[in-house]
C-alpha cells in the first residue's frame, strides 16, 4: 500500500437556501470555516442538505473534491461568463465539504480508509453530477462536462466519528481494493458502460455503496444503460 497523505486545505459547510430559477432548497453554496467541525455518521455538523433523498446520508456523508482540478476547469471554462470564474476562485465550487491537493480520482480507490482529522472515513462512491452544477456555474452543460471529464469528486462514509479542522491531515490507513481506483470505476460507469465483466466485478465490490452495486446489476440484467438526462439536465 503506498503511503498517501495530504493536508486538508478547507473544510466547508453550507446552509440550505433557495437555489436556481425554481428556488429549490439546496446547500450547494458551501463556505470555508475556521473552527473545528464534528464529523458524524450523517455528515459534518452544521452542513445542510436540501434534498436528503439524493444528497447526504451515511453513504454520502462527506464530499471531497480535489483542488488539483480547478486549474483545468478555469482553462476549459475560460470563455464562459464571469459566474464560472467567480465560483472557481476558491474551494467550494462543486459543493464539496473537504478540499485538498495531491489526491484525485486516479490515486484514490473504493474502500480506502483514511484518518480524517480525528475521524475515520471510508471511500464509498464517486459523485454523480447533477443539474444543480449547471445553475451553479451558469453553464447548461456543466454537469455533463463534469461527468465526461471523470473529475467528479467522491464521498466518504464515516466509520469513527471525531473532529476535523482546516490544516488537519488526511492519511490512508487501509486499501482493500487496490485494483479499483475511482478513475476505473468512473470509466466503467461513463465510458465502457456495458462491459459485462467490469460490471459484474463492480457489483461484487463490498465497499461500494449499495446504490452503485445495484446500478451495475441492473445494467447486466437489462443490457442497457439507464437514462441520465433528468439528473444531468433537470426535470
């Protein structure tokens, strides 16, 4: 197992507020905090979730996004309006709770266990981008661009509660699935989408969130890919 560690550069929380043209409740606009935050099985204390059915909960308690990706997004979205530049000026553009450098989907695996401050967390799934990113960035194709880039970020489930502050360490302590980087998982989900062997292996991953294992089983059973348009473009 490679030594893998980084420093948490930002811890971010969001209040639930009306969002987008329809004013749907959302906590996507997260702001960095300087105080210690309690890490619980449901997420970071004080962090709001406007849609508990699709956001938050034990399998998506904490959202981590690599600040390493921000320069690429600034280049790729440079011709858009100032709204994209504004949200990319600081961590939190993607609604993440944790921002750091040095860890990306290429070197983080499903099931990785990290000591996050004083908490113990486990990588449960990658992020499936939704239409809220389109309004966040002022670009109707943003959710689709995040999906196609495979720069989605990922979620942790919490195994041991504790406290977390900016400047704390994130240290890998166990890697049970070294062959399943998030990059590979996302490739199966969004590129080679009907690779039967890969889907069967994905469905058998014990550390992967049950919703994603179910998705793999459904593709195998039906021989087709689920409709993603409502998630990507909105209702």
